[in-house]
């Protein structure tokens, strides 16, 4: 492995290597052109082409990133149709302010509305532009051509970027990164003797990054770390250098808050302002996950599918390896100011993304610093003139980590990146698209009220109307779910209008825990006796389990079950089967996965 890295060192010293790396990064993302639309892509398509009434009124251009607004009337309608599940908190909200990203998608649907591959190509081109800007950024901050080349190479072939590029709706992160890297380039130029135009452009690009995605805020972490470690100046001048960016971030934040944007009681996001203690716990929990995911190429989404006991063991392993890796990096971080800059930037970038579920795509901006830090580590290990790792025990351990990291990041990672698009497409279609389409394939649903006893996934009904309209399928009056996922439940009829559903087994993996009745914010609790009132249905929680999740729930319908237009169905893994409710006083067990 050392011979391979030294050979790469010679190649990366040549100017043409930059062009090759950019083309390599673009080439690895080409398979994404054939993945079509997935998940949120259908929402964007629907709002821009089919369902004009879904526009938001909170300052958004098209409402593309307002998934659950604070509007009570709209929320009530979504509950009545089943798009929002009964277990969601009443004050839940998922709404993001991303006007430039909205314009980008609007442009797609003006120019090539029927060609998703061109929308994917849009993402790929943005990724190529990001690599071009990063080449310049690494050259300016790292200096040594071959070392800057290693940093660019690590970023370009990072398999964590596969989903970030292949998912059309994730373009907001690409745009935020594109403008954000420009911020860092012009800030460096300004602080190394550039004109006032540099700080003007840097501030402007920060605003563009923030208007593309909230993720753009992460670049303030880079600016802060730059002033701490990369600039020899008085503390007063360092603070003054950051002041223009504060003057950009503050009004952006105030406007965003005043217009009602944010994620509250939503499960997949935790609002640090509303629940700081929970956020701190999540931060400590997720930092080892993100460190391991970044440097050791393990998909953080494993925590959404692995059994509970396994996730605990995986997390402990990640914690151990992350701490050991930090100890190995410590001599480098102690001596090298560029390593300090990248190290602090990386850790600070992990803070905001810890508010969301662990996902590789959330590491996109943090991975800029991750690639830079990894390149500095390579330099410290392979350079014979470097004294950092000459201590016998430290040198041996550093070479073990060096070989592991090179195998994963130079050999395994690009293969994973190139093969990820079809895997992602297949996974998303099996989990969301096919179950949605299977309902209209199994029974006549047009104009009907559908009640699913054991849905394949708790949150897939949110996408039901968008996917159905995209494939021109018939629409039911409503499609709701009794439970959150396929599991063993008991359904008992207690009167002509009421049934009680009892979960007979606990969630068996994190993914079920995440998308089930606990989909409301982790750390929040539904209480026994709470009710969710809808137009033709009242849901009352009767009993909670040990995890404070609803275990026994009563469903009271407006009309007698036998006389109503409600069709009860169960999922058998491939299709939906109509299920007759038991007579009053009797019960049935649903036990299919």
C-alpha cells in the first residue's frame, strides 16, 4: 500500500492530475443518470407540474421544501387523507428555506420536465464544478501540489458523496457547497492581501450558500477555524474579519425564523433550540458515527436497519475506533496548523448535522475538511523527513491505520461510489414506490377509504399521493394505517364503530423504531389518553409500552364499520389483501412481514 501511495504522490505532483481527478469524480457519478426519480423527487415534480394548490405561502417560491407546514387547515387535510399519520405531534413541522435550490428545480421542469436523466446530469455538472473549486481551495490552503492532489482525490472518490449527487432533491447541498467553497477561496484571498472586493464576494457567496440550503451555515465553521489556526493576527482583527459574515447570517436567520421555517417535533429532525438537552445527547451519540462514516466508509444508515443490540455494538466499536484514531492524529494536530484547521472545521461541521438522522449525504460539506485532514495524515506517515510518527509504538499503530484507511478510501470507496446508484434506486423503489403502486394493483381504491393494518413502512404513506399522481394511478379518498410497520398486532372489535389495535411485539430494529409510532420527535412522548381527532375518525392512545410508545390504541369511526365505505387491508410482503374485521367481541392476529 505504501508503494501505491508513493506512486500516486509522483502522479499527483503533475498539473494534469487535477484534470484527471475531476474527470474521475464525474465519471464515478455517471451511473446516477439512470436512477430516475426517488422519494422527494416526486414531491418536487408534483408541486412544479401537477398540484399547483400545494404552493406554500411563507416566503417560499414554490413550497418545494415545505413538507409539513404549520398551517392547521393543511395539516388537518393531510391527517384526513392519511398523508400524515395519527401518531404525528400536532405542532410538527418540516419546512426549509431554500429559494435558490427551488429555482434550480424550476429550471429543470421548464427545460426538460420529462427527462430525469438531464436533472441528474445537472447534479453531476455541479459536482464537477465543486471539484474544480476544491482543487483551487486545497492548492491555496495546503500548498504542496501532490498533497493538495491527495485531498482532492479523497473527496472526489468518497462514496459518501454517491447519494448526495444521485438524488435530485439533494441538489440543495451541492449548491450550498458550490457557493460555500467560493466563500473560503475569497476569504483566503482577502486575508492574504487581497482587495476589499474579495470580502464583498466572499460575503455574497455566503448569502447564496445560505439561500441554497441551511447546510451553507457549516461554512462559518471553516471561517472560524481559518481565523483560529490559519491566520497570524491579533484576536481583535480575527473577530473583525468574521464580522461581515455575522452580518449576513443574522438577518438570514431572523428572516427564516420569522417566516416559520424549521423542523419541530418531526422525528427525523430535532430542533436544538426547542430541545437543547436532547440535541446534546444526540450530538454525543452521533459524532462517533459521523467520524467512522467519513474516514472508514461505513454507511451511517445501518443504524436504521440493524437490530437494536447490533446497533449498540456497532456504536461502541465506532466510538473505540474514533477515539483511537484521534489519539493517532493528536501528534499531527499538535504540530500542523493546516491539520488543526481541517480538524476543527470537521468537528464543528458535525454539530448541525447531528440534529438529523445519520446519513452519508449529510457529510458532504464536512467531508471537505475530512479529505484535507486525511491528506495531511498521509503526508505525516509517508514523508521520511517528518518526525511526527517516528516514535516506535506510534509509528507502528499509525501505519496500521494508514493501510486500513488507504484500502478503504482509495480502493473500496470508488467502487462503492460507482455501484451505489442502482442499489439506491432498487432500495427506494422496493421500500416506497412499489408498495404505493401495489395498493392500486391489488384492489380498487378509487374514491375509497383505505385502512392498512400493517403497512410495509410507517412513513411511506406521506409519499403516496405524489407517487400515485406521478404514475397516474387512481386516488383513494383516504389511505391511513393502523400501526406503523409490519409486525404482529391484535385487532379487536369492541363495538359497531370501534376497534382496538394492540402491538404484540416490540420494534425489532432501529428503522422500525424510527418510522413507527415514535416518528414524532425522539425524546418526546405521547401520553395515554391523548386523542387525535380527524373528520371521520378519532384515535385514542390507551396504553404505552416501556419505551413510552403507543402499545394499545382505540380507533373510533364516525359510522358503523360494516356500513362504512372503509376497506381494511393487510400487507403480505408483495400485495395488499382485503381483511374483514371480526365481529364485536372477537379479535384477529395480523402477523405478516
